[in-house]
């Protein structure tokens, strides 16, 4: 991970998928209200990912102890990855650039098939700093992306989107390689990239589980994976703008990714949630000579490698499924100022067979002068409560949002309620409308 770009400050509601009335670009990842069906993602073998890391370690040891830009170890690393991809049936392109008087290399690998006008990319930087072999930073991301690409080949995946993978040079010098790649693309080619997934440091020895919050669809995809294995996540902030996703984001491309932490200190709350050691950095060997194969947490690497494949399969190989029936209530319901009671807007659902889907959509339109005062829940016919919004958004007004709810345990037919409560004084509003889609 590079140290050259400042952080951003951002937060989003965990269940939010997209703005209700947001327009989508032609190459958008998904419609806000469309469900998708994807083939089952593979379990990425940890042993395979670690075998790539061993190769990177061996390459560094034989080339001055590092795999940095302009050094023989970096070119040998690129050659290793390229050979694996060529043998697996990818079309590879070695892109050269110059930085600091030395030749740098990006490697691009395209899998045949998929919509050429809608490209899903996954990438990582392959270079290390000059002070060490860079096995966590960023052999970990590079190895996981490589093994996911090889899994695509083993499965002979027939994606709906065109799949492209990238390994970037000179990231540690300021995202040089990825900037060069993005800037060299004609505008028409940039517009075809529906999303870029970045993986930088995903095996930290004292790991956290951080998800980029840049694009809501990508973010929710990763959250769905970790929720499915019972691992809580947090929004990634330490590496914001400091890795190669920034090059794509600055060009207007949707981005997302994963991170397990660098020099920031793990808090007691994080240690309680994830294990590990509180008061210690996530990676004590960050940018140091001790960033070797001994500097990897196998559990974190295994989980994150599987998450890479989960995202590629779900975002790149899913087939859009038309949404089911929708039911709407457009009657205004006033929300009293705190300490007033919660109010409900009911919708009676009938004619829907079986249970609600795991991708039940709830479109909310609340007019309010301070949405940071609001707690909004979906109440199922049996009284089960699903929280949608819990006082996030600060001083912004109105709450116009689409949420995805896993309501698969609920019978679809019956009376569903949108429940809203104002929990702080001095601001008022009303439920303008809401809709539930099965």
C-alpha cells in the first residue's frame, strides 16, 4: 500500500444498496431493485494462494530481498504471474511505463467471453517496497487475485460481464502503474468498466476485516459474503485513496475492495470482535524486512481469497432476474418530534406464494428536516423487526433510499409495516411513501 494519497471520511448505512432515484450509467453493476442469480462461487484453496506467496518470497530472496519497482525481483514476479495466466487460457498484455528512470510493468489478463461493453476488473499491486519482500503488502492481494483468475479458468466460467484482471507496478511510489493504465485508456474504454475491485493487504497478521464503502453494490456484495460466514466488518478508512482503486475512482469508475489493516492500532473492541491483540498494529511488519511468508494470518487470507471469488462470481457472472411483485403505500404519515411514539405505515401483501426472498427490496421515501434523528424499521407480519436506518446521515435532510433485506424466514403474505421514530428533538417530517418488492 502506498503512503501518498490522503484519506477520505465517509460512512454509509450497512443495508443500503443504492439511492432510490439514482440514475445508473450504461455499464452499471446492477439495477438498484434487480435481483441476480449467479453460479456458485468456488472455495479458493488456501494452499494454492500460499504457494504463490512462497514463490514471491523465493523471488525476493534471489533478487536482493525485495520485489520493488525497477528491481529484478519485480520483473520476475510479473513473469511468474504471466506464465500462470498464459497457461490457463487468458489473453495477457504486458504494459510498460517509466518511473524514476526505471521501466515499470503492468500485467493485464482478459478472460474470453462476457459482454465487452461491461467489464468487471479485479486487481492488486504486485510491487513491494525496497526494504522487504512485501508478502502481505501486497503479495497477499496479488496471490488471491491470481488464484481467483485460475479458478475462473478451472471452472471454464462463462461470465455475463467481461472479466479482466490486473497487477500493477510502482504502487508504492504513488499508484504510478494503475494511473498509467487508467490514463492510457480511451474514454470509450473507461466507460465500459462497470467496476474495479481492489485487494491490497488481505492477510495481515493481526487482522481486521475492512470493506471499502465507495460503491454501494460492490460494498454490499462483500458484506453479504462476510455476513454469510458470520464475520463482522467495518468500513475501511486507513487505506482510503492510498491504493490503486483511487486511480479508477478518480476516473469515475465504481470501485470497491477489501483490507485487513496496516500500521493502525487494533482497538479493544476490534480485538473482542475479531480476535488478535489489542493495542498492536494490524501489521507490525508493514513496509519492513519482516514482511515475509511468516507475516500472514492464514484465516484472514483464506476468508478474503474466498471473498474475492465470491465478488467476481456474483458481480461478473450473475444473470439479472426480474423483480417480483411490488406493493406500495403512498399515504402520508406524520412522524412526531421526539419523544413522540413510533408511527407505522402498513402494506397488505397478498397473492405471493411462499416466503419472502433473501433479496426483498424496501424503497423508502421519508421527508424530514434531519435524517440523523430517525430510526426506521421494517416490521414483518409476525412482528419480526429488520432495522433499515439507525440515525446515520448526520444533518442531511430526507431519507430516500433502497434497502435489501434478507426476509427469507418470513411468509410473504400479510401486513408489513414501515416503522419510523424520531429519537431527538427539534426536527419533524413524514413518511411520504414506501414500497416493498419480493
